[in-house]
C-alpha cells in the first residue's frame, strides 16, 4: 500500500530475492506466492514512482506467511528512467547509446490537449509546425514540411503512420493524454535497429498498462474556434484469477478550422478568382480496446486494436485535401516471454470520401501494412556482454484504384525483410561499448542495404555521462517516391494535365527541337 495515503497499489512486482518466484499485486493490493519451500527469505517490492522495499520472512512448512509492504513515493531522476526505444531493450536513459528525452506520466498528466503531439512542443530537438486547429507536422533534427513522415513514430512498438502514404497524421493516432505512460524521443539515426528510413529519430508513445493503472479517467476541454473535446480511459483486472486485464479508451473532438473570409480585406489579399470554397468543420473520433493476459511473471500476451475517423483539412504535397470519413484502424498482438519479444500487427487505411480541393478529384486509399517481428536477447561473459538479435518483415500493399498510384497500381506492393544484432560490452564499471548492425532487403531494388552503429558511453556519475556515437542510416524511397502517379493540377487552360509522379525507374532527358526539352521516364 501507499505509505502516505494507505491506498492499495495494484501491479506491484513482488520478487523472492535470489529466485524466480514472485507475483504481482491485484486490484486490492493483495498478492500470493505459492509453493515456496520452508526457509528464510528476503522479499522485494517494486513499483513505478515508489521506493523499492525489501523485507525478511520465515516460511514454515504447512503455514502461510504474511508480509505487508508500505511503499513511499520517490522522485524519478532522468538518469534512472528506464527506456526501451534507443536499443530496443530496457535500459537506463543515462546508459543509452543515443540522445534521448523522456516525458513521464507526471508531466503528461498536466497536459490538456485534443491531441497527444502537443506534449512534445518543449522537447529538445523537436521541430513542430501548426498546420491546422488540431494538425501538427513534427520532425526531429530536420526540416519540416507538409504531409511529413520523416519522424519514425511508434505506439506500443507499432508503427503509427498511415499505410502506403507513410504520413504521420497525429490526429488519428491512438495516443491520448489520459492513457500515455511516457513518451521516449530518440534523436539521430536509428536504421541500425529499426530499418530503412529511420534517419532522423524515433518518437515512441507507450500507453498505460492496465495491470499498473486500473481505474477510470475522463478529460474534458475546450477553447477558441469552438473547440470541444473529451477523452476517456477505463481499465481493470479480472477478479477471477488476477491474470487478465482489460482497457478501453477513446476520444472525440470538434472545432472550426482557421478560415479565409473573402469579405475580410486582409484575407482577400490571399484569394484570387480561382479560389474555391472550403469546408472548415473539423472533427475526429478514436476508439481503442486492449486485453492482456499474464501466464506468469515472465510471460504475457497482449491483444489490442482500434479505429479512428477524421473530417478535416489536410495539407499535402499536391495541395489541400479534404478528409471526409478518413478512417484508420489497426490490430496488434504482442508476446513477451522472458527475453523473447514477438509481435504481429496490421494497419488499415480507408480514405472515405476524401478529395483534392484544387481539382475536385476523389482520393481512394484502402492500403494496408503488415509487420511481423521477433527479438531475443541474452547475456554472455559473466553478464559483461548483452546480445540482441532480431528479424522483421514489413509489407505495404497500396490499394488506390488508380487515384494515387495511377499506372503503377497492381505492381506497387513493397516488401522489406530485415535482420539485426547488437552487442553491449561492459568495458568497466563506467564504460560501455555498443556495436550494432542491420541488413535490409527491398523487393523493389532487389538488394541488401547495411546499417552499422557504434557507441561509447562513459558514466561520469549517477546523473551525467559522455557519449560518442557513429551511425550510418539508410533511407530507401518510400511508396510515394516510387509509385506516385496522381493528378496534381492542370495548365494551359485545362488542356495540359500536371501529374505528380514517383521515380521508380529513374528519368532520362531527351531534346526535341520542335517541342523543347522534357523529362521522360524509361
């Protein structure tokens, strides 16, 4: 229980020191460790945000020994925060071989915003551009632009970008402030572990575990532009055996986006005779569900899924798009068995009735992304060396009915295979050496790409460290750069169609004395 308030603490980790025996407290704060042989033991209790405690107990054969813990709250120092995004394993942020920032639950709790991306605004290395009443473009250590997918964004180890387009639409990501445990921001190249395209950094939203955070939370807010939003989260643990936990979360938001009024002299300067009326109504809905089953202290399986829909204005590389019933959904299964981590997830996209304002053409996008991943880590050399090995497969299947990929429709599926390894050597009590490498195969280019990483971390004290790193990141062209073939506008009074096209086969230049110089694809 909480030493100050006396309230019960569910999800406290109880471990019999020096053994594999242990348990987790249930919603009432009770726990039970069975089949403990008679003898004298030391038992520890650990819980996030509290000081660990260890007590002694004597177990007598045929009798039940009772041990009560009262945990005192503890301030969390940045150097002691455990992160998972820098090395794809749990480690203290001070020891991570990358520049990393962590936004913890206490900081997030004070944020009231219709989208979780707002909590990144004061983070070092994050560039954020507001492009709508609830729309932001976010990049790490780079130049921002409309329809950006430069930052590699994860939600509970699942890539959160829209399939095929590869764009980060934060408005429909299942990250709401009432359900975020922490956010890890890793700056710099990450291709050595995450694969091609992770050259700017990683933003990882980690949501609250229903075992550790049971209960119900509701957030309601509003503001200018007729902004109104609400978020909810409810979670609990089954009373039957304490092994099954559930979580439901959702949000709804609506507002009037910023508009140009032709009757306003200042706005009229931005408008001309070709200006088209726009719908400035904005709204979104997001629903998510999760089930987690703990087989024992080391093995658990998590199944979660969600759906989001958006009506609003979106800035893209070919102009402004009106998103109408723009749907996004996902399904994910994760297995954690000791040091083995495996997952499979699939992201789905449905552009609904979306269209391009400039030409009124519909945008059809029913693309999917399938990802399968497995990772294992182990120790060697008397625990002075930790090794991580992993493999993954990512398959993106565009379905645009020719409205986005045009002539490339049907031959635009992209499959990437990857394998990676990382070794952490403890060269001394204060010095660590990290070596990592990854190879990736892409079915479009039909060749392997290599991404290495090396890092030295010297720990000066409990709160400071020095780090020297080398990274080589690989960025392969995405689906848009390869397969895009979309009508972007017209010229010559509508006689000439201007198309935005990818460069899958490259371009050559030919000169024709009658028509001038044009770029033609091979």
